[in-house]
C-alpha cells in the first residue's frame, strides 16, 4: 500500500463515534494504571472544592480549569510516551530513560504550575479570612 492510500482516512459519523470511544478507552486505561493521574485528579477535585468554598471569580475559575485540563492532558501524553517506549523495548536503554523521564518531568512541571496558580488565586481569599 502506498503512502497516499495510508494517509487517506474515511470520514463520517461512525468514525467520529469510534474516535470518542478510543478517547474514553485511553482515559480509562490511564486512570486505572497511572498513579500520578489519580493524584492529580484528587488534587484537582480538592482545588475545585476550595474554589467553590471561597467563591472565586469567573475568570479565576477559567484559569483553574485551564490549568487542571493542561495537567491531565500532559499526564495522558506521558502515559502514551511510556507505552510507546515500552512497545519498542523492554530492556534498559539510555534514550528510553530520557523519553520516560522527560515525559514525567512535563507532568511534574505542569503539576507544579497548577499548584502555583492555585496559590496565587487562593492565597488572597485565605488571608482575607483571617483579617
């Protein structure tokens, strides 16, 4: 099969619903197999609970949601990187380690950014509670 035939994909509603199913399958796999995604999920739930309690503004909600979705998306990409590396080799290789470590670092950096964003938003509200 030549490259042009492989690139051409069928379009349609059936393909659309299959792509949704694949996305749900990927999300379910990650939540059942990746501890970091569960930790980020719990942290996000607690952050949203605090946002409700403190009655943050609409714009602050938007920022918190964007940060949270970014963390989850990066964690899912990290899971994909790890699976692809594991598909290629089950032996130790320095390049495989770099790929996995960098994917993990991306999740960690975004998780830290989410925490900093939450602090910047919540700290003034918390300080006001003690005034």
